[in-house]
């Protein structure tokens, strides 16, 4: 059944862990919203709301916005360091 798009999907429930997030509870439905919204807690302690559709997407890294921002800053620093060292290695005599 793996790979079958019509195979049954395990329902989300409080206590489930998805990536860095632990599902706490389902938020009461808002008028006009298509998908359920879940209240989650990240491993860093931040409480956030995530859409059920995004929680089910296996291509995404599941974490809070703060952890995402920290990872983006670290990635940008790494790119700058990599560019700096690659420029130095191109200098003659090194």
C-alpha cells in the first residue's frame, strides 16, 4: 500500500511528534478555513499554530518560525564564510 495515493492516512492527535513539533491540541475551527489548525510546541519550547496540510507534507522541515529563522541566519553565515575562503584560495601565491 505504500505509494498508493488513496491509502488511508493516520489521523493527527495530541502527543504526535512531527519533526521538531509536538501536537498539543486542535484549535477550534474558524469560519472559512479549509484545513484544521493545530496548536504545536517546538522542541525549543515555542508554541505555534500549524495548518494540517503543512503538517502532513513530508517534504517540509517541521519547526517553529524562530527555529526556522535561526537556521536561515546560520545558513547565510556559512555561505558568506564559504565565499570568503573560496576568494582567498583564488589569490596568487596562496
